[in-house]
C-alpha cells in the first residue's frame, strides 16, 4: 500500500520562497540546509521553454497557477544556441518577475567561452543566483571544437570567473550515467564535480527508491557532503513511460511493471496509478531524510498538483477568471485544445518536450503546438538523445557506408526487427505497423525510408492489443498514414502515382524548407495553408467523440528541422569528417525530402499498396539518385 505522512505545512520562515522581486533570491544549497535544520520539507518544479509564442503565453499562466503552491525554486531548462537559449533566459526572467526563486540550466555543449559568458551575464542581470551546470550532448567526436568537454569544466569556469555570484548545482545519476564506464566511475565523476565547486546535486529521474537510497549512501562513502535533491518524473501514460524507461535505461521495480501491465490500455487508470506511485515515492524519500523533492513537470500540471495536495503542500488556487479570457497569440477558441500532431510518435525525447496538458488519449505520444509543453529538450540533463552508445549505433547502422542503398538496407533491418532502433525510432516497430512489415521492407529497400506509419482502422475495439487506446468499451478509428525520407527522384515517382488517388493528401519539405504538396495554398505566405487533419479518433461510453491524433501542417514544419538534424547529430557524427560514410549521410540530409501522406479513405483505401507499386516501378535498385556521385 501507499505509505502516508502527516500533513506537511507549506514552507514558511527560512524556507519560504520570496514573495516579491525586490526580495533577495535564495541559494538552493542554503534553502536545503535551512529546511533540513528546521525539519521542514520543500519541493521544486522544472519547466522548459515551449517552441511557439502561444505555448509560451500558456506556460506563463500555468507557472502562475503552480506558483501558488509555493515551490522552493523553479528551474528552467536550456538548449544551447539561437532562439531556444534566449527563450530560456526570458522564461527565467518571467519567473523572477513573479517573485519565484529561479535556477537556470546551462548546457555547455556547442557553446564557446564567449557564449557561456553571455548566458551567465544575462542570468546574473536577471537576478538569478542558481545555475545547474551541465555538459549536454557529447560532442567530443563530432569534429567540432569543444570548449567544455565535461560538466566539471563548466563548474570550474563559473567558480573562477564569477566570484561566488552563483550557487552551482550539478547533475547526479542514481543508476550511473549511460556514457560512464561504470557506476563507480560515474560516482567518482560526481565527487569531482562537487569538489570543483558544485554546491548541491540534482538527480536524474528514477523509479527504484532502493537504488536511490544506495546512491545516497554511496555519495557519503565517496565524500559528497552537499545536499542531494531527488528528481521525480510522474507517470502520465503507459506508452510514454515505456519509451522513457528505455530511452534513459531506467531501472523499474518489478512491482511497477506488474501494476502497469494489466492497465496499459486504460490511460485514465495509468494516470491514477502514476499519481499514487509518485505520492508513495515522495513518502519514502521523506522517510529517508530527503528534505525536498524536485518534479520534472514536462510543463504538465495535473499529476504534480495532485501529488502535492496529498502531501499537504498545495494551497487552494485563487478564484481568478478562467485563463482563456485573455487574448493569446494563435488562440482559436475558448476551450483548451485536445489534439496532437503525429510527427513525434517515435521520438520519446520529443515526447518529453511536446506533451501538452494531455493525460488521457492515446498514451500521450503527440504534441499540441499551442501547448506550454510543446518545445525542445534536446539537451535536457535527465535524458540522452539516444539509448545506444556510439559504438552500438555504428554496429547497428553500419561501420562504413558506400551509398544511400546501404542506408536503405539499415532501414530494412530495423523494419524486420534485426536492429533495435533508428535515430527517429527508439523502440521496435509498433504493433499496429508490424502488420505492414513486408510492404514496409520492400518500400524501404527501394529508397522510401519510413520513420512513422499506421494502417487504416475502421472501428476496432478500444481494448485491441495492437491499436486500442482510451479505456474499455469504446471503438477506435484511424486513417492510414506514412512518413518517410525520399530522394527527389523517388518523390517525383510517388507524386505521379498519388495523382491517380484523390483521397491522398501529402506535404514534403527538404532541409532548406522547399515545399511540395497538394493541399490548400497559403495566399499570403505561400506554401501550405494552415491545416489540421484528424487521423485517429474514438467513440467511448458517456463521452463525446475524441480525435486526439492529427497531422498539422505547421507542426510538420517544426518537426522537419529536428528530423533532418538527427541525420547529422546521430548518424553522420559516427564517421570521420571527410569520409565517404559521412558524405553518404550528408547527401541525404542536404538533398532529400521528408514526406508525409494521409489517406482519407479509411474504409477501402490502400495507401501502402500505392507505395509498393512505386517500389516495383523503380526496380530492385530503387531510383538512380540513390547512389553517391564520385
């Protein structure tokens, strides 16, 4: 059963957050020690900057609501470079203006010393005194110059150049970092980061409290005497949980897996269990002597707030008017959206960054571009961009590549289950797509590199093990959908074939943003007019029709950037600069298109038969532009 502690009073006195910007911001290490001395508990919340203006405005309102619970601090994640980093600074500044104590992540990957100085100066000018110093993605083998190859280098830099202006935190991994040689090696690295000036440790999410308890004892054993704050990521739905666990190689107790398995198709039941599990974990952590817990909110509100209420933290919200009374950029109605674009279905990292206030259907795999939770966490310190090390990826995707045909062969091997993942697909082929294996294998072999697909479904029971979702007693429907990388010549052949099928809509973009489509034209901007098309919907007892999965033309433009970048960050980076293998991947990145196709005839259409016909037309070697020019 779930253990419960007596009701805990909200933070007061030395541990209470400041209530006005004019108050002095508090150093997190001091907060943790003061709360421990006073035997008070605290909690903190993490947010990340959304990628759209509407998402940012919506997140502002969500932060203000959650701030009423009086977190000891909030922290804002960071993606180096460009608009994302400026959004991190702006979001952190907004939180300070609301009277919140703030910690800002700095991920040094891809940043030179001048860029790091700029970020730190901006943080200091915004009144931020807490920094979480992170390496970010490992770029040491990318061929780029790396100013801060390890997090410890950033810690040392901050301590050397900012004269105590910041309380510097470092990341800890209760189960060891996936890139470390061993658990003990990672523990030694953590001790070194603390020795270099780290003043507190914030851990990666975990589900095994026993492993965390051992980690605490091991920290003491190696001389780490600073506060260690456990990080919790509540389970919102089964599919995301399954993907995150593999993505981060997280240890899951058998009891958790056993509890989730029988309810995995009932999203509401999974959410209830996730709330109860997070509550129980908090209880056990407090009994271990942890003064506080840190929630990775994913910009979501409901589950975290429920857990806080059960532990006596949450205050009653104010009686202000509903959020949608305010005019917001891009708002189209008075009701929160409950739809999600399909493009990130196979990217758990992007699930983390794009999940909206969406806890029910269907397993939370999509994202809403106006949601606070629609964003980018490529450099989030609790995750890696991939679940395989570079050596494992190279073995799976090819030690050497001679042409794009070698890449096609790798995709075929993935479709047939012979390799575990691709950069866009971090788990095995989904059950619903497994029924298409032979067709997918053929079209991938001929140069149509599929990264997302679903068959048409006409009224399957919602408990169906392959395509069901949403709980018992319902019926689910979906349109056939495919998403793939194709060469220009292959795209010409596909477009020619689709012209004979009026129920098909397609949109294709290359890395430069050049667009080909058969949809409505945007008269003002050119290209595709904004269009949202439902591709999954369900009918359930006592509920309105739910249409949770969509193809969104504007979201596809955002996804295109990430999808193409994965060719370089995950695949091309495995090979030496100037090598033939890297040239093969670069050619695909530079010249191919990302295509999505929807067949609106979900009753009698046969989308994948059309692709098979194109494959047969192209012949065994596929289009002639699959080779690499000498």
